[in-house]
C-alpha cells in the first residue's frame, strides 16, 4: 500500500471540493480588498506588493514537490539580508502595515492561488521553507512523513493551536498535531468535524486579530 493511501477516498474528493469552493471565495475577498491593501503596502515601505517564497509541498514515495507560495508582503525588502531566520514576537523585520496584515491573516489570502493550482490545501500541515527542511528532518523524528500524501495548508491543526514557528522546539511540538490531523483523514466524519473546527478557529483569529 502506498504511503498516501491512509486518506479515505471520500475524504480526498471532499477535501479538494472544499479547497475549490473556499479558494474561489478567498479570491473574491482578495479582489475586494486588493486596492486598499496594495496602497497601504506601497505607501508605507518600498518593495513589491506580493511576496513569493519557495516552500516544500506534497511528498510521496518518489519525490517531494516544491512550489512558490504567494503572500502579501509584510516585511521590509531587506529582511533577510543576513540569512533566513524564524519569525519572532514583535519581529523588527515586519512593517507596521505588515503587522496588521499578519494579525488578521490578510497577508495569506493570495495563497488562494496556490490552493486552486493544487499546490496547497486550505487545511493541512504548514509548508516549510527548504532552507530549514534538512535541519528539521535531521533533528525531528517523523518530520518528513507529515506531508506524505497530504498537501500543506494555509491553516491547520498545528497552526491554530500554536501559531508561528520561532524555533526547532516549536516545530517539534507541531509535528504531533500534524500526525494527529492525518489520522482524522482516515474517517470522513472525523475529517468533517476537524476541518470545520479548524476553519472556524481560523476565521475567529482573523476577525479578532489574534494572528502573529
């Protein structure tokens, strides 16, 4: 049996259908808010409106896919001139407008494009950056398996319970959430209840500005 066969066939179909519906809805919201958000970004810091970053995607027995994730730019353009680092509380690399975008999760709306392209799901494990991937694979047991047969998500069980990663220890504790989520995909009713709860928690975070 292939590694990805743990997902119930009905769940796999239903999950893609939900991704298409919510992805289209997110694109409509993106179109409505694009002008004010774009102006706010351009008028308060130099640089592009959107930010494109290479991420690790779906894995199977033969390969691990990479893709470019899209977001509204929330950091200064020279944020990583000294190399890639994890985000932190009150991160000085984040612009004032970017702080608001992150708290409301508006910066992640452009990922609807990734969802509709089939590179991501609305709900799933966090898509990691390749620059951190090898180190995490070495230091955290079963880290690679978290995306076997499962697309990374805009939000997920780990994300709503813990927020952004700031260290390897943060990632280590998130891996258990990712594997727990994968088990829920074996049974349609468990999947429906889990995804609904995660999506409602995510909307609550956006409305109340509790993102990081």
